[in-house]
C-alpha cells in the first residue's frame, strides 16, 4: 500500500493538516474471491455480518452466505429475483434482503424464507434501505417511493407518512443521532424521523437540490447535511436550519464528523476537504488525492477513517498516516461499492471484481465463521 505521513502541527488543531512525501510499503495482505470461488456474481452491492459470524453478500446474481472458507447459496432455488441491493439483520437475528425489482425476502429464525411483494403493499421498485427502531418498528426504504414500515401482524408494508411530498423519494444516506432521531438524506430534502413517535418532518435546501449525505456532530450537538453544492446545519434546540457553506466548483458526495468535531468532506474528482471550521476547510492537495472521487467516509473502529472511492481504491487514515490500498496493493478493483471493517480487517466489495479481504500484515484473518483478530503464531 501507499503510505503517507500527516503532520499534526498547531494549525491542524484549528482544522488544517499538512501531507508530506509518500513511500511505498507492502503493509497489507489482500485476499480475493470472485465467481470462480463461489460468489454468485462479481458486483457486490451490500454486506452484512450476522451475529452468528456469517457474512451475507448481496450481488446482482443472488445473495450468498460466506463462512470464511466458502460461499453458500442457501435458498437460491427459492428466489424469483437474483438482483440483491440491500441486506440487514434485525434485533431477533433474522435477515432481510432487498431486491432491485422483486420486493423483500425475510429469512426467519426458524429458517423459513418469506417473500413480500406488491400484494403486501410494496411498490415494484428497488429496496435498498432497512432500519429497525429501538421499539422494534421495521422501516424499509424504496427507491423513488419513499419510506414504509412493516406491520408484523398483518405482514403488510404501510406508508410512514400521508404527506404527499414524503411518499415518493429515494434515500441516499442516513444517520441516527443520540436522541433517537433518524436523519435521511433524500432527493426531496433532509428528512428527520422521531423513531419513538414516528413523527416526520423535512428540510429543503435553498437550491432544491437532493441531499446526498448527512452526519451527526455529537461534540457540537448538531446535524450537518450536504447536497451537491451546499452544507446545511441543524442545531438541537434551534427551530430553523441554516446554510453554513456554499461551493461553486466542488460537488459534495460524503460528509463525516469525527469525535473531536473535525469535519471531513468527500467530493467528486476534488478529493478530501477537512477542517474544524466549515467556513475554513482545507483540501488535501497531494498527488494521491488529486482528482479522487469519494463515495463514502466512515469511522474505522474508533481509530481513524476509511474512505471509499470510485476509481482510486480505499484510503485509511489512522493517527499520523494515510494508507492507499488499491490495485497496486492487490485489490481487485479501484471502484469500491461497499465496505465492512472490524478491528484491522476490512471486507471490501467492488463493482464487477468480486470481494476482497484486506488485513494488516498477517496478523488478522477471517476464519471459522467469525471475523476477529488473533495474534500471529510465534
């Protein structure tokens, strides 16, 4: 992997960082699985690690269960659709799978697989979002058709709101704040849902553009949301949101706020912006980040950040180092579609190039139906 060093100088304490010369080091071991290894199809759309240690993989060729050694297709013959775009485990340990055009499959704890479709209230649209509230309410997001809740007694999907503007939308990103409010970045605005009462409201931007990303800033007790050219802030206790940043030549794609309040912004073909003050963000102007298109920014087990890109592989930021894990490191593709991380091991899904396991040196492995860390043998 390509490893770069960060200097945490006094200016970084106010939100700026400097990036110094890089050097190539083979710090990561990459294992790769594809169709020849039992993966049903090579485009990985979603990943979910169950509490039993199985990794469920949603692809355009079906859904597979991976036990660390091989892929199993436990109910392939029962599927009407093979195009899976969402996977989720609920509080009972039961699995939910969303498809592109054939509704939802629910794998119950007794092993029974149930399909839900239009006869159960689902539109004939893709299902790519699941979320279960603390009260046990199962929410399902439909591409272009908004948010539904599942009634377990009648086994029907019901609209979450009767508001006309909240019936037809797509969910691009979501976060849950410490107070139990679910924030959804959608193409009709920023939707906030009280998960206890299911009361729902929404915020539209001044330019009416879709909100693409949302982040919770726990240090400053606020929510930040971005569309292609704006960042909006909603502070707790303040009724109205406010526009805090506009961009003229940058398209925003991802936003993350770390525990110290530092804001990290991903862009399309403009790399990474960072700062403690949104009005004074600084771009990481380094060769490795030039023209980088960022898909997602997420925490790395509380020890740093993982940055997925569309064409530049995976970046890992930890303490004073940035590592770039790409095809030069053995990654099967530079286009990252989905990611799961535990300890120092990462499972990386790609667009058309299968699944990768990325681990630091030889200290971490995927084994015995469980993703875990283990000391290397002496």
